[in-house]
C-alpha cells in the first residue's frame, strides 16, 4: 500500500464518470468540500492485508496528531502504484480504515471509489504538510527513500543503462496558463540549462549561454551591493554540526539539510550563510561606531527539497543566493529595514520584476517544534516589522506560520506560469541568533549591548530569478542579459569575409555576438535567430559590403533598417547594456 498525506487548508472534489465497470454507489453526486483536512491519497496494492491496513491507520493517526488535524479525507488514488489490488479488495480495505478512524473520533470523508474525479486542494507550507509512505505485506512501514536505497544497494546498474539515462531528455512540457512556456521548456529551447537523470533532480547544469545570464545577474548584484556599502565575504560550503547547533538549524532545520560524516565528526552542507558571517563578526570586539556592518555574499546553498517540488530553475537542491546580513543597533533597525527595502525595490525596478505581493510572515505560537520559544521576543519583533511596513505604507497580507524559525519576515511573492505562488525575495528581522551567538558591541557608555540582525536577499535565488525572467519575457530577455546580443548573417557565401570583419569589430567592442555563415537562405538564418530570441540580427549582403553599412533588424520589428553604420550600432548596444535595458 502506498499513501501520500497532504495537510490542506481545504479540498474540493466531485465525481464525474465511472472509471471501472462496477463503481461504488454514489451517496453524494455534487461537489464535496472539506476544510482543514488531512488528505490521504491511497493506493491499495496486491498482497495488502489486515496488518497493512493497521499500519495505514496508525500512520494516519500519527500524522493527524502531529499536524492537529481532526478531519480525514480518504481518497483512492490509483496513480501511486502500478501493482493495484482488485477493486473489490481495495474498496473493502478503505471502508475498514474509514470505520476504524471514525471509532477513534475522527471526522472521516471517503471519496467515492471507482470514479474519475476532479479535485482542487490547497496544501499548507509546514514541514509535515506533505509525507509519503509505503506499507509492505508484513505490516512494516517504510519510506520510498528507504526502498530506493535498499534497491540500489542490492542491484548494480549496468554501464549501458547509465549511459541510456545520461542521454535521456524530456521531449514535451506542460504548458502554463495562457499557453505560456515554463522556464524548463524555455531553458531547453534556448540551450540555457540541462537536466540529467544521472546527475540528479534539482541539480541543473547551466550551459555557456545559461551561465552568461547568471554571471550578468551576479555582477549586477555585487556591483550594486558594493556601491551601497556592503562588505563581501567568502565562506565554506560546509561546516561541523556544532555551528548549526549553535544557530538552531540542527534542531529546527536538520531534515532539510545534507549531512555527512567525516572521520569522527558530523558535517553538513550549508543551507544558509548567516552562521558563517556571525563567526566573522565575532572574530574581534566591535564598537557601536562600526555599526551597521553589512556583510554580503553570493552564496552557494544546499537544501533537501522534496522531489515533487523540483522543477526547472524554480526550486533546486543546490542554488545561489544573493545573501546579506545587516548587523545594527536596535535603534537603527527601522532605518536599516527601510534602506534594505528601497535597495530591493531598485533591483526589482532594474530587472522589471513586477506583479509582486508583499507577505508579512509571522510565527505560530502553537508550533513549538518549528520556532524558537520566546513569545515576548516574537511579539516585539512582529510589532516592529508591522510598524515599519505601515510607516512605509506598504500594501501587504499577513500569514501565520510562515516565519523563519528565528524571526518574522517580509516575503515578496510571485506566481509562475502555472499559477503556483512562490517566494522570490525575503527580508527578515532576527532577534534570536545574535543571542545564540552571543554577539555584542561596545556602546557609547562603554557597556556591551546586543545587536539586531536583518537577513535579506536582493534578488533572491539567482536561479529562481532567472526562471521568473525567462517566464515573464518568454525567453526574450533584455539586451544586457541576453546570452547572444547580436548575430551577423551573411546574405551569400561571397559576403562571408565581410561578415567576419563586422563580427570581429563587435567582439572587440565587448558585444556578445556570433555569426551564421551557413550556405542556406537568409530567411532560414533569420528564422533561426528569431527562434533563439536574439535581440539584434545583422545582415551583410552585396549592398552592405559595398557601402560598408549594415542591415539591422531588432527583435520584434518586422522590417530591417538599412544603411546603419557599425559605430552607431555599437554605441546603441553599449548604451543599452550600460543602462541595463
């Protein structure tokens, strides 16, 4: 038996038509709506028995207790398995589970068996909101991860099979709303990144073109941070568990970390940069005159994201964050928060990041496992953030149980082409870690005081920002971010030498340019350049070669401009690049 439990705000479902010859008789034919349920998607398999069902019931009760759910929805879901029990047996065991759970005091809704159904649900965002398990016929519960490890340990994969997997590529992609392409589809079409089964999910390989976009974004961020007074650090990609135990990540975040043993010591790949920069801060005594200190780093981070959430560049297991931490006096907090928000707004304006919703993410005092237990500090820091947001007249929504484990945050939310909401940029107020790391500064009265910390990203995760920009522009990136900013086409073979001279002059001017001098029609070459979303297409024919001019066609224009001087085009391109257009 395989199950997937989803702790939801709600689920709506409606039976549509028969999926088997003799489905269960419908008790309700309309839409069924259950609020605050634990939804249990269930596939009953061949060989399941009373012990299997007993394990199912215990697993449901355990998860329901952990997430404090009283409403259970048993939802038959055949897609979880290819080894399904016969319908009569499957229905029998589901009915048995329903009756037992009802006797235990749960409000149980069982979706009708044997029908195609439409359903809509909203899954909560806490660590226990999505869990999967499998029960074997002996009644032992095992996770899919354990099964995979067991199978891999027992079976050696042949080299030819690995090569087949390495060559495997996805041939089709799901379209978003309005038939928009996802960043995964655009990335493949424009040769920006590669997803490889033998490398692993959530670990894309950026091609030279994709790397160019990432490099330009990083240069932009780092240059602007230096102008704004940030001090850049470079810290290790891993650390001993001791560091994360001090910060609290080990206690509150370990399930999302990659851990490893080296000798007799336990290490972990870093999920955040803050503990490392706090060690730098503590390396010497600090004076109030030094504050605020603004540390920034282009950080390589690692998190154990769920496989079902991994897609394209949106959510990864290794990613790059525009990370920074402002260490300031408590009385500087409001001013520094406003300064950070203005900096983020400037970055978004430059990148034309729009359609953002501001979310004030707060703690849930009932969720003792997720958050540091200091109600007074939580209330004070949340009041401080609310005061700042109201003063700035920022339009925002409030969300409980979405804070970081160490403090409230302002999340800048966006929706991808599928309508799924995700966080692009975050600004956090931290009252807890300065105390955990015993961070101090000597104030004007010559006494040690405790600083406050603002955690912030300027454009968020670079890969996710790339995904946002690719989906928003559908690959037609602005000139400064385009991997290839111009392409030179020869009209005929006799124009190749002249085309090569133009190519060389553009390269010398610092323009990212390539050429197409194939022996094919110019229409074919133009079409290929348009498909690759290249901003400027330059054609060299007999007329252009003789007049020493260019025929230039900008992306989105129907007709080229003739008689364009090379130096004028170079100046135009350089201006757009400098102004980040």
